[in-house]
């Protein structure tokens, strides 16, 4: 059974930083895509940053480029999202998600069958 466990959310002032973690278990594919998504109240879930193991391609939403960095520690089966210079508009529930196999489109939520439970990020102004 594939399980993703996200953590690291919290309340932070604008301009601050947070690091989200996603621990993955039960996932055996060497060819995969994994990433971070978020959903703000009243809005659709959107991709924040994703990475493909097939070709090393990474995706960042335009709104987070230069502020957020995705990384992973394969030995710990953990995915990270370092979020700097946070803005109130970054407030959302953040989810990690994964899929086995290659996808040419990293940012489409429907291509990810495995999801974590979400961790809430609140950025105050």
C-alpha cells in the first residue's frame, strides 16, 4: 500500500519560510513523478512543484518560481518543499502526490493517483 505523509505546515508571517516534508512508503517504482500541490479555500487544487525521475525534469508554478525549491532525500524516502519569501496568497492546504511511470505533463493533478493527507500553511500579512 502506497502511503504519503505530509508535514511541516504552520502559521508564518509574510516574508518567512517553511519547509514541508513528505515521507513516502510502499512505493516501489523506480520510474515516477512526485510533487507538491495546494488548494486554497474556494479554489481548485493546483500544482506547485513536481519532479520526474525519468528525466529529472522539474516543474514550478510561475507564482512560486524563485521562492520555492523542491528536493528529495532518496535514502529517507522523503520529498521536501522549501518555501521562502512566503506571501499571504501562498496560504493553502499543501498535498504531496505521486504516480508510477513517466508523464510528459507534471502539473496535471489527475495524473497522480497517490495522495497524502495535506498540511496546512497559513501566511499572515
